[in-house]
């Protein structure tokens, strides 16, 4: 009797899903990225019970064709890339074709979607990767995903979810990052029937910062706009006297994608060295635009980390951008911000 066997599709799907989806916030991240990739300008997120029982993402993007719906939920099915070379110049947030397959493997999903050119929309529902319904329906242009009972079929994962408030805070953090990454999109987060984050989507970074972090924070920032060796660094960084007690407010967006980057984090800390008090940390909302062929975004299933072809250049670009800005605009002069 052989001991080694190929796992069933059901089990292998659950294992693969675990890499992408580990809590409600990861579902929201994937759905929001899809909405942005679909060209949406208005996106509403609603969650109940920390997202455990109910999550909804509604967009006014391009919608999904009825025939494409079953395919969209298959693993490695995507409309965003088609060949190997496309991996070298990714401009969309998604491209791995894994999110919908992962979400429907561990939750109950309903989609209502309609393209502008179609007279009817489609309601498609899928549960544990098994199709339940596919029928015509009336609905506005765009797409609504409703995801219920995450991990209903994976008790081990369900057990590891934190309290509803904590899961909801993770969702709110995530919506904050995506809101800042796309100031041209109007976002709304509704948490247990209460609107929590609302942004104008007027394309101004300042208004997005103001909407998510508030007036005091927005007014404590200095504008950054600097180009170094083809790398454009822009956004806002904190006035040294308003530095924060932790690193929670350090945001870096590479080609409009929120990323965790050691190169950027160390560059900003270095730029502030000797400028802020011990125990205080820089806050920033910095956008770093680089040629797409100089980064590899295919490093991590959730794409939170990227690899730069020249890490040192990125470090320098961020360092000089911030350092110059701090030297130019010595406190306590009142700093003029675009409003
Ligand atoms: P990826 O984003 O990596 O392509 P996903 O599994 O997230 O993979 O989505 C699969 C496909 O479904 C996408 O490539 C896209 O064509 C389609 N899709 C998903 N969400 C939306 C949406 N909100 N609006 C339009 N199309 C969507
Ligand atoms: Mg996606």
C-alpha cells in the first residue's frame, strides 16, 4: 500500500485558501483590490460582527460578464495577465487569480453584477466552492460581493479569530490603507450599521489624509515631492514636533499598492534621526512611483511585500525626499498645506 497520495480538490483548495485568507480583513482587502482594478470610483464596504457573519463590498466598476462568473471563482483564473512577460509589468493590484477561489472555498458568497452594456445583471452564489445559484437579476451597474460566515467549514481557523471589535479594527485599518492608496476613489466603511470612514474621492491626497486621520493629523504634515533617479516620492510627512509615539502611522505606497518595506521604513527613520525626541517615531503617507519593471510584486501571496531590483535606490529616494523637506521647512514656521 502506498503512503503518499494526492490530496482531494476540497482539501487542497482549503490549504491554498489559507495562504490568502486568514481573517475577515483579508477578504475585504481582496474584494477592494478587485473593485479598484475594475475601475470603480465609488466603493462601499459594510461589515457586521467584525466581518465574521457578514461582509459586503459594492462597487460601480465595470462588472463581470455572466459567462465569466464561474471561471472567476476558479484558482489561477484572471483577466489581468495572460502570459509570462506580463509578470514583468504589473499595474493592477491583482494578477494571481487566487482571491475569489480562496474566498469561496472558506465562506458563502453571493455576487450581484452587471456590466453597463448588459440589460440584466446576474446573481451568482457559491458556497464551499460549490455553485448554488446563477440567475438573471435587476441590479445597478457594477458589482456587489456579499460574503457570509467566513470559515464556517474550517473550525480550526474560526477558533483563531479574535473578538469582533478586534477583527473590525483590522478591517478599518485595511480600508484606511486602501483609501490612502487611492485618493481618487470615494470609500465608505459601514461598521455594524454605523458609517465610520467616508472619503470624497476628489483625487487630493490631503483630503484622503484628513478624512481618515482627522484635522489635527493632517495639519501636522509637510508636503513631499521629490524625484530621484526616475523614482518619484510624494505625499506627506510629519513635522518633527508632531512625531508619534509608535510606528502605526507610517504608510508607504509603491505604484499605488500599500506595502511593508524595510528599505522605506529605515530610510524615513534615518531622515528624522536627530530631528525627533527619543521614543517618538515619524508618521508619513508617502507614495513611491517606480517603473513597473523594477519591482517584483509576486513575492508574497497577499502581495504586502515587494522586491525592488535596487533596494538602495529606493532607500536613497525616500531618505533624500524626506530629509530635504525637513531641512527646507524648519519649524516653527507655519507650513502651508494645500487644502
Ligand atoms: P485577480 O484579481 O488576481 O485577477 P481574483 O480571484 O481576485 O483574481 O478575481 C478573478 C477575476 O474576477 C478578476 O481577474 C476579474 O476579472 C474578476 N473580478 C473580480 N472582482 C471583480 C469586480 N469587483 N469587478 C469586476 N471584475 C471582477
Ligand atoms: Mg483580485
